C-alpha cells in the first residue's frame, strides 16, 4: 500500500492506494466512527460484484452497514436521486457525527458526497472508488455535485472526504471501455503539468491497461499526488486548481449534447476535450503543430475515443456546442475559461480565447463525422 496525504489542516486525509484494500476496509474505517454503523451508497453493478466483500470487511470490525443501491450511469446524478438519497440517510438516522461511504465510480462519489455535504450541514464521508476515473480524480479533492439539464456539475458543494481507499484490484472487473475512459484522466495529469509522466504513459500505457499492478499503482499514485498538490494550493478553484479542467470545457458540453448517456462516457469526453484543447492551442500558435498529433497517436494506440467522429448519433453544430460550453460553471463575467497549453506538461488557464477559432475547429472536426 502507498499513501498520498492531503494536508488540509483539521480536514487533512489520506488516499491509500494498493491491492487488497477492500477486504480490509472495515479496519481502515473503524477509527473514524463514533458508533459502529455506516451508510453505504452504491450502484447496482458495483453491488453485484463487490458489496459482499465490503459488508464482510465492515462486519468483521463489528460495523453495521445500511446500504442504498442506485441505478448506474450519469443520469443518476439528478435532483430526484439526490432527494431520494438524502431522505434515505435521514430515515437511517445518520447523525452529524455519522459516516457516509461512497462506494462506486465518479457518479456515486459525486452524488453521495453531495448528499453528505448537505445532510445536517455536513456529515463524514469516506470514498471507496471502484473505477480508474474515480481513483485518480473524482474521489479526491472534495468536489461533489449533480448535473442540470443545462450543464454538467452545476449544482454541488466542496466537501472533503475523511479517507479515500483506492483498491486497484477493483479495476480488474471494469469493462474495457470504462477502464480506457478513466485512463483519459490519467493522461490529463501528464498533459497539464508533468511531461515526464506523459512520456512514461506512452511507454507503459499498454502494460497498465493489460493489468500490470505496479504500473497501475504508479499511475494512480502520481495522479493523486498532482491533484492533491493543486487542491492544497487552491481548494475551491479560484486559481491553479482550474488546471484540472483540461479537456473538461469541451467534454462537459459534449456530455450535455449526448444527454449524459452511454453514447459518451465522462472520460471519453475528457479525452476528446484534451485533444481539442491542444488543437486549439496549436491553431493559436501556442504549442507546436505536431503536439496534438502526438496526443492523438497515444489515444489511438490505447484504443480510446478521442475525436468528435468517434461519438455515435447526432451532435449540435459548432454554434450549438459553443452555446453548451457557455453554460459551464467556470464562466465568469460572461467569459468562458479554457485550459490551453504551450506544450505537453505546460497547461495554463485563460479567458482570452477567440471563439471564432474554436468554432472553426469544431466545424472542421464535425465535418469528419461522415
């Protein structure tokens, strides 16, 4: 097991990364409890595969778990499901010193985390992420929330967990598409601030995808280290933390355009968005013209969706996509924030982007959809 510490004063916590953590989850959670009871929020696919292991681990420490099992998928991040979750927690008498365990991927982590943030003005939260995307990104840093029909993650709160348990054994049961979608968030860290990490991913990405445990631990650890550094510097995203949104301005608009459905997974939107961000950067003369091609080649070798042409079904035109981007929660004073780059590992945030350049790029990419 390896540990990444997130030093936030009285709200500091550890991210534990390794194999076999789920069967030992009870021992890890027990020191956080005032009474031997937790409320577990999960989803059907995770429950079918892993809930028995978690319940056994908790019971071994004398901890009684109450369990709410929700539907899988991005559509679960809704007002209706949030209400159902909060009312279930109230009915289960989760007190202010109680603990909610978010057991699932990014959807469950965001939803259960938001429920914990608003229940009794904030109760304890443990994240047990079961997907690569959640282990390297959404379970860390305290961002929680749900979607609006007008945009992704527009309703939410910052609520840090008290512990994150990232068991890489759980990644072995992920569908290949989900794993590769989550891998986009790993690549994002190299692209935004660590060129050497991206070099390593180019060399080791296929081994990581094939199940190499050491490679998976290293990838999760380095991703968490980078996110933790940015969160500590800028917890509520007033500055540097916005770098973590590389690819997300485009990606969130594409998720809205596809109705938060299985047509496009979140990580797939991030991959497409990262490539569009680097293409925009190249078109603006900020980075070398060959840089987007290098990124596209790596995504292609990894078998990932990374172009607008890879999204099935209809999409809005360029103006329609830009209108969806304008609903992004990072809009301030009517100006849209973009994360662009001067090269791999050299991202920066700007609100000074000519949307005509973005529109031409989107039109060109949409024209390739056949």
